[in-house]
């Protein structure tokens, strides 16, 4: 089909169409639910065809690479840092903000007043394996724990949760669990921290089973998020991480659900829709496949919606730095969507903190947010940020503490 011309520059447009077939592409640049293909500079997105074509060409014409896969060289995985479009958007985007919270635009997270915001903090485990949480051998997480995080200069904490403790009728239901989470949220916010509520353990859709880490969420996870989103939709300082570390599943299952390991998994789109169905505009964080590390399939399996961040877990030594560009860095660098590393650290025997520093440096160069694993005493293989409950940092912890203290906020 010939190009529909806007001028007499026929030859230029013919050349442009040829280039459209060979230039690295990655869909439309802007974070629009109906146009999930971000384009490289000099190209425009045809939303109805989900392809990139030269800026001077017409969307009614042929050309582009509509058949390109997420790692096809025509799409590209360039993660070279670029200037992002930032937060200057129209009210149709910026008005979708939970009270006190944030919205997204391209790869930027923005405050309600239109300022770019980055999350930097730590992961606080224990509420996934103990309904009260734990601190120094005792039950509960004291306010002083969150104050210590703030003293390190963190601005966010990620809490790992268990849907079995939350949902009545579950084998492990703990009636006081909801109040325990609420107290932790209040204490964290009083210390100046935003809070990521992360669904860590689930039950395969069987409330008679013990919850544990599974390949993917289930039908009970939907009810969990319906209740949690209803409770916190008036608090934009609370973010929802829909499911921790999906693994051993296809990208189709990740997005839309399906049978996994003898149970019916629920996909990320349905979990996201559940949150939005109760009127919650809070930021939603969605982790990738391969134990949360891999976001390479996002362009071909984009969540349809708004205020979405994508999470990666670059743990060493298996998540090699040579993979970071194509696994997650490109999303931020090309201004496609916000990225947050919601867990990372060196799980080998190397305790120098070098891995943590490399992740932070890579993230800072691309405006990627992060929370480090884990605010818990232990050794390298956990990996732990603390030596003890007096908050003496391990070597990995010292690297994270130094990075946090270096931020200007």
C-alpha cells in the first residue's frame, strides 16, 4: 500500500518506510493504555496498529514492525540513559492520584504537585511468615524499627504479606493481622516513609492449605487485593505490589492467568483490575517473570491501565549485569514505564557490598527506584543489611546506607 503523503517529499517518505523496517523499535513512547508500543526518536506510534513508523508517515499506510517480538532487534533494548519527559501532563493523567500519592507519566513517578519522585528504601520481611511480625526475637515490629530506616535516609519500606493471615476462612487466618499491618503502616508513615504492601505468600486458591511462595497469584489473591485496596485507597502513600517473584510461567499466564503447577493462576491484569474496581488510584507495582527479574516481555504483554510501575529483582550473582539493559533497564531509559527494583542483593559469599552499589549506580543513572533486601540480621546468603537489632550494617548494608544518605531529599 502506498504512503499517503502530506507533502511532495515522496522519496524521503519511501526511504523512511524502509528505515521503519530496520530501525530498532520499541512501540509508542508515551504511557497510554491504548498504545503500548513506545517509539524511538523520529518515529510515531500508530495505536490502532501497535507499530512505529517514521514521524512524517501516515498511520493509514503500511510499514513498521508490527510482528516484532519483545527482544526482536527491530525493537531494541537500548538502556542508555536519556532525559525523561517528566511530569508536565494534562489533568486527565495527573488527576488520577490517590490522596497524598503519586501518578506516572512515561518512566517518571510524579507527586500530585507535578514533581518527579524516586523511591529509595529497604525491604522488611517477617509478616509473611509470622502474623505479628518479628523483631529481635520478639513478636511485633516496633516504631523504632521504622525510625531507624528513616535515620538511614530511606523514604519507603516494603512490607511482605501473607494472604492466608489476612483472609477470614483461611487455615492460617489471624484475626489481628489486619490491625498489625495497619499499625505498621501508621508507624512507617509517622517516620516519614511511604509503604509498599507486597503480596509474598499465597495458597494456590485453597484456603485449607498453608500459604507459601508460589509461581503466581490465585483467586484468593484477588479477594486479598479487593480488601486491601478498599482499606488503603484513601492513602496514596501506600503502594500495592501485586505478587512477589512470579516464576516458571509463560508471559501469557503472567498477564492473563492459566493453569500453573496443578492450580489455576490469576494474571497480573486481573489483579490490577481488582484494585481499580474499588476506586483505588494508588500506584500499582507489577513484578516480572523469572523470580521477578525479567521484564523483557512487558512491551508485548503490557498491563492496560494507569499508575503502574514494573518491578525487577536483580539478585547476584545469577542476574548478571550484562542482562540488565534488556531485562529491565530499557523500560526506564526509553521512557516507557517506571521501574523499581523492589528486592536485590548479593546472594553469594561475597560480602563486599559491590553488587548493591552497582545496582544503585545503574538505577540512579536511569531514574529507577529501589528497595534493598533485607532489613533483617543475617549473613550474605540471605542477603541481610543488618548485623544485629542495634542496626549495625553488614557490608552490603553499609553500601545501601551510604547510598541512601547521599540522596538530597
